[in-house]
C-alpha cells in the first residue's frame, strides 16, 4: 500500500510465558481513523505501544510511513537495532495520548505543549510558544494556558495532552483509551477534540470503549481478543453486523 502510514506484519509480543500479540497484521492508510475494541487483556494497549516502539516486538516487522520501525534491514535480511537518536527521530512522527495524562506537573499547560518542539525538535522558544498557544486555543483552552495540571480538570488535562502530542507535528496519532480515566461528564469534551482532529485528515489509531465514537468517526473498526484480530471492517460491518460470536458477545456486554 503506497499510502500506508502503518504496515505491520506477523507481530508477536510476549511477557514471560504470556504471549500478548499472536501474529498481528495491520494496514492503516493516510487519513484513516481506526478504532480498536475488545475486552481487557486482549492486547490492544500492547499493540499501540509496539506501534511507537515503547515495547520492542519479539518478531515481525512494523513500517511507519514506509520506514522500518526500530531496525535497519541489512542486505542479507538481518535486522540491526537503530541507534537511540535515530529511533527518537522516528518516534517524533508518532504522537501518543495515554489513559493518564502524563503531563509535567511543574509546567503550565503552555509550557507542557511547547517543551517538545523547543527542547527536542530545536524550534526557537518563541516559535514553540506561539504554536503552543494556537494549539491550546484549538482544543478550547485558550483561557487556561498558564494553569498548572493540578489546576485543570481531567478533561482539560487530556486536551492539553492531545495538544502536546500534536505540537510535534506527527504523521500518526495513537490514543490509548483516552477517556477511561475521566468522569462521565468530561468525556464529551475530549471526544469532541478527537472528532475535530479526525476531520482534519490526521491518521489515528484509537483504543476505546466509546462505541458511539467508533460508529460516528471510525473508518475501520478492529475487534481484538486473546492477542489476535478476530474481526475487522467498517463500523457498519463490525458494530452493526458482527460475523464472529466473540464480537457479538462483546458488543452485547458493552452496549
């Protein structure tokens, strides 16, 4: 696929004797929004962490924007691990938003968002701050720029986290159940920002239990169970007319 932002082949990952990912194959095209659903322990979060090399895979290959992630392939097919500086360059193309917001508590919202472009990408401080101001305004936090994380609600903190990831100008955004740690009344404000982001053409992989978001926003839905992709297709196919009993049972439980 020439327009594939993500291409994964035969991805396996174990922790001790517990095999978490069992030969995952995945293609995600530019601008696609892919929602990954499934029961706890099915491997969803591990898959995301492998897609940005927070976890090293045991076997298989992952390409991000056509470049092999984490390794350089030799002429004889052997794989050599990339140097840390090179891996860091690759990771700059992959934004990730976690369940817990992981903001720097000693920095304001503005400083949290500007830190990466300034310290890692080498932008001037003035340019990084100006971009951070624009991003915080775009997620509805123009009046909270100088607040510290402890002064913000959970939904506001998560929106800062999204702005911080976007500040690095990634080609791919990964969301690991970004609303699961929020009070119910705060979920909508984060999902609204994600919907707006999807409308801009950002390529997104979203692990979520928000079925309404998947129905409305996703181009593709993947149902995982026991470390494997059980079913994949459009929201209409997977959520509206599941073909596998495991998928149907899961959807009946989550509503």
